[in-house]
C-alpha cells in the first residue's frame, strides 16, 4: 500500500509539474511573440504612380529572320493563289498583241488602249517619285530625350529623377496619397504638379493596373513608416503635344 501510495503521489506531482511547465512555456512564448511583433510593426505609405506611355507611331524594321519568313510567305501565296484581275488583264493584252502580229485587225481598238504593263510602269514611276519621311527624326539626331518625336518605332515612358531617401532615382511620376482622395485622384495630382497641361491626359479606368511595395533605407525611416506601397495607373500620351518640359 505504501508503495502504491508513493507511486500515485509521484505521478500526481509529475502531472502538476508538467502542466505548470506547459503553462509557463506558452505564456513565455506569447510574451516573446508580442514583444517581437511590437518591435517589427511599422506603417506603409500609400503611393500612386502614373505610367504615361506613348505607343509606337511606325512599325519596327524587320529582322533578317523576319525578312526571310516574309519572302517565304509571299512566294507561297503566289504559288497557291488565283490570278487577280490585273494578271488576267495582262494575259489578255499578250494574247491581243499576238493576234495583232498575225494580222487580226479586229483587236486594234483593244491594243490601242492602256495595257496592264503601261499601268504597272505608271505606278512604278509614281512610287519612285514618292519620298517617304525618314525613320530617324531631328530629335533622334540631337538626342532630345524630352521630345515625343523620337524613337517612333518604340514605346516611350515618362520617368523623372526623384529623391528617395538620400539618393536620386529615375522612377515613374508618383506621390503620396492624401486623406479624402481616391487613388486615381492622387495619380492625377502627381501629373498636375509635374505637367501644366495634364488636364488633357486621360486615365485608363479608376482601378490600378499593378502594385509594388518596397522598404525605405533604415536612415530614411521616420515616424514609424518603413516603406511604400505603390499603385500604378496607365495613361496614353496622345494629342498634338510634341515635347514634355
């Protein structure tokens, strides 16, 4: 009996010690988590940015591979296609010319008209007289990066040099959101402060097209803000404006 009572008392003591250990460990863990959460928690600035883009005005030049493929498609189309009206007319002109050489005077009126070959020669003469505008503009030659009349075969995106922390970075126009504004209004304000005639610029909807977040350098973290969440809006650069100043 004594042995059994000792074993029972020992098991009860062990159970109490285990429960006390579990409680203390949980309490200690919760304190550590709360302390770590309070030390690492920070605020984020809400920022709206604008991607002001000018689409290509002319088509890009074909690469050597694209040129070969284009020639192959033309050859394949010529082999499998039916004769056009112009090609039929050209064959009729050749037939009428052969009949005229044989002395068939019934086709004199047909031959005296403009033939398909004459029409081709006139079109080639008009084509050779036409001088297309050069692909490179004056802005390309002077490397004027504020002009919209440059790199006509590529897309142009407006970027500005703005201070982030202690350094200056080339980024999209952006500004911190203020209370009472929508994100689109914040994006519009970022352009109004940069461009005087930004009222003519249209936005592609009220919802952002993308988002990105980044943390500030430790030296630039102030008032509990550790970074920014940027919401991007898209806007086409259209109209007669040829330069951004």
